[in-house]
C-alpha cells in the first residue's frame, strides 16, 4: 500500500454523546497525497504516538525525521494535547496506558479512556 494520508471518522462507544464524531488524521509518509482504493490498515497495530491538532507541524517533522517507527494519530478536536508516544502515556495519562494492549498497542478501550479523560480535563484517577 502506498504511503497515503487519510482521514477517518468513527463514533466512539460511550466516550462521547451519540451525536459527536471523532475525526482522526493518519499519515504514513509524505511521498504521495492521493487517496488509495485499497483497504485501510488497522491503525491500532502501527500507532506509536498521538497528539492534538496544534502539534501537527511537530508531528509531521518527526515523521520526516523518522523519530517514531509507526503512525502518529492526530486528534483535531483536542487542540493542545502534546505529541506523546504511547509508551510515555504511563507517565502522562496512566489511566489510558493501562488500557493499551500489552502496554504498547492502541485499543478501543484506550481511546475511550483517552477521550473521557480529555473531556474531564485529565483529572480521572488511574485504574
């Protein structure tokens, strides 16, 4: 599959009201900007970091510099969340880190905990 950025939308279980949608931006490289007709990869398998929209320039630079060996997921609705490796969530958001698969794989449960935490201002207690 060519390195193709794309946008996906999906509704997240109980993390958001049924009327809200979460938009995530994906980019696997900067070599092509066209859309692919091939099936989209499962992002949770290659996701290594996440960030809010204001971190997009920094995320793009880290992609160019090959800082992370996988995908960086940008959450546009979360403007100020810093670029954070999934493994660093154990220090930044431990309540989200415990929901990762094997401490390194993004899961639906981790995303739900992340979005709930962001809605409450990051004040949830760790599990």
